[in-house]
C-alpha cells in the first residue's frame, strides 16, 4: 500500500494479539438480537459494522465458533437496508476499479 511492501507477519501478529481483546469486548456487549444501543439502528451499529465490511474486503471474517454473538450481530446488521445499499454501492465501485486494472 502506498508503494510499501506488505509485512504479512506483522498483520498476522496483529490479528492474533490485538484483535481478540476487541472482539471479546464486542462479544460481551452484543445481544442475541437487536442492536448495540436501543431498539433501532444507530451510529454505534454503523460505526462498528463498517469496519467489518472493510475487513471483509480484505478476506477477514469473524470466527463464529469463537465469537458467535458478534458474528450473528454482523450478519443481522448486513441485512439492514442502509448496509445493503452500501454493499451495492461498494460492488459498483469495485467493479469499475477491477475493469480499469484488467
């Protein structure tokens, strides 16, 4: 990225050491159904799930066996209309970018 080599070992160390405590916290704050705060979609949901969308583009997925509530929450949120619209828009942009590079 930005003309620099990618240090895959550093990325893997980060995923193994820095990510689990964050996911453990999110797992502890996630209900079996509904949203993070209140009874409707909020900026909290948008803020959290947007990161998972971006991570997904890099091939990263939450381990459902380790963080079942978090994984279920993300899937629930991705079914919400605002996230569906974002994913559709992202798909269009990615399609155009891939056409330019091929």
